[in-house]
């Protein structure tokens, strides 16, 4: 899918599984099919002279505002008490970082995260403090729970079955009512000099315990960027990513000489070895980009897709190779 920001650029093409990663010269990469529209917005911002931070923020704002996306921003599925809470982080390769967790009543969590980075001495604000900060900074306040998401939550309340579902080819992303399909958008971008920035934003696991925070806003788990090495982001069940500081581990592997693809494979295999039967049916995936535009992606189960936009603005959706079959 390609958003309105694409203009005259061609629609995203879909390719099969690419165990070796996408071709070199990528400028923007993001998780999942809906990342194509985010990439288009990010590329458009760069084309207008924006910075890498401007670009990844603009890209993340697209799914945050999409009422049909129940895993990010507006219309996200609520926690078990009926509150939509958002997590986001933004980071560049100079060490600038800002994040929010359990933010309420503000659609664009990624923009609040950037404001944390730029206007405070802190890197992370959470809960009521994050919500108050967003209000004090002039961000519009609104109800994020849409009728469709509220209906799904009320259906879930009939059984209150709390068991995360894998986002895979055999477990569709949107399952109103009982399913706990959840996900994230992570974006990574680079410029012609090899500088890097990234963003990650989500409404978290559907019907989660109130106060639950996943990997997405945690630097080193949901996102990590390092100058001269690369950027990495994660998707899937956040608890499994945080156990191994997944994105930081990908970058550590790249720093040690592994390619983005090999680094993503290493951390997925490590999670599988560490957790064994505990991760049966669970999806976790990683996406990485190095300063030269090489891309890597790997996941536990089939179904993880990612969008790659080259330096000319052409976007292709790839299917990541997986460690296990469904």
C-alpha cells in the first residue's frame, strides 16, 4: 500500500522471501506492508530538504493517524481496562534520543518522543507524566479509542483470554475480539553520507495489562542506531525482544563484522535457543540497515514483511526469511 505522499512514485512491489536481505542502496526501510506508506512520507520529507529525524518522524506519523491500523496510534487496541496507550522512540546516530511510554490522549507519540529529546534533559517519559508533557507542549488532546477498537475490546472482555498470537501467515494481523495480534512500525533511514536515524511507534499488545510497556520505546530493544555501524529495529512480541536487548544486539553483531542479514539471524537464533518451547507460536522479527544501504531481516515465523525504499524513491515490499515454519 502506498500513501498519498507518494505522488508520482510507483506503487510498492511485493517480492518473495529474501534470505540474503534486500539489495544494497536502500535509503529507508520499515516493518510490515503498511511501512510502504510510511516510507513514502519519509522520502517526501527528505526530498523537501528535511533531516533524517524529520523523515523518520514523518513516516511514523502515517500509521499513527491511520484509523484502520489497530496496532499503532489512533484506533489502537486498548489495554484490558479500555485505555489506548502509546509507546514511541526516535533516535539518530549522534546519540540523540527521546521516548515516551504509556502515553494517552495524543495521536502522534513519535512527535512527543522527539519533543522529549529536544526540550528536556531526559530520554524517556512515561504514563501520566508523558501525557501531561504532551499537553503542556501544545499537542492536541483527543480520545484515541475508536468505535471499532472499542467493539473489539468489549468482545474480548467476554472471554478475557490473554495469550499473545503470532503475527504470521497463519495468524492474520487484525482479529477483532479474542485475538491479541499486535505489532509495531519501526523505520530506519540513511542519507548519502551514511548518517542514520530511526523511529519506532506502537499502541502495544492488544488488551495488555494496564502499565505494560513492550520493547518499542526502549532504546536497545525496539530501536538502536550507531554512527558508522547501522540501525536496527524489532517487531513482534516485545517481551522476547527485551530479554536480549535485541536491537542493540543486532548492532553489536554488525560492529563485530557481521552483515545486517547475518546480525538479524544471529539474534533470532539466540532467542530461539534461549527460550525454547516458551516461544512456540510467537513471532519476533528484526530489520537492520547499514551506512552503505545494505539491509537485513529475519524472523522466527513466516509472515514478517518489510518495505525498502531506494535512493530514487522506489519502494519494494519483501518477505523476510524465517527460522521456523508456521
